[in-house]
C-alpha cells in the first residue's frame, strides 16, 4: 500500500487523467478541445496534415489518454461489466457530439489555425 508522497503523486496523476478523461461533462469544452486546438497548431507546423483532422485526432487521443492515465494510476473507476458498457456508451456519445461541434465550428470558419 502506498503512503506519503507516493500516495499524493498517485492522486495527482489520477487527477490529470480525470481532467483529460470523458468522465466529466465539462472537460471537453474547457480542457480537451483547447488542448487539441493547440496541439493541432503545433502538428500542422511540423507536418503537412489537415488542420481539422489534427484537431479531431488530438481530441480523441486526449480522451483516451485520460482514461489510460486513470487506469494505470491504480484507481478502480468502473466496478462491473454493466457499468463499463454504460460508461463506454456515454463516452462514445459525448465524444461524437463534441467532434461534430468541432467540425461545425471549422465549417463556419470559427475554428482555424493561427496565422
């Protein structure tokens, strides 16, 4: 069992994963989409890729990375298979809706790379 600084570090790592994960209703608007936007700006400067695709791929990676960080930090989030299927369905629906919002923002010229 972890104690002291190890336990605190584990909790901090878990918190970072939670911020990136799709388990909060607000994280996409305030964390993942802005982070994905900034990542896409860096990506398009380094490689010849479509800006929208870079945003969407970064967005999906940030969500999956959040779940992985939570999992590997040793916390049990989902206890039963029924909860797992429900959480995966909510994750897929949430990420799909936000992905459509990102595409719409791009189409209407709101989401574009910095000059």
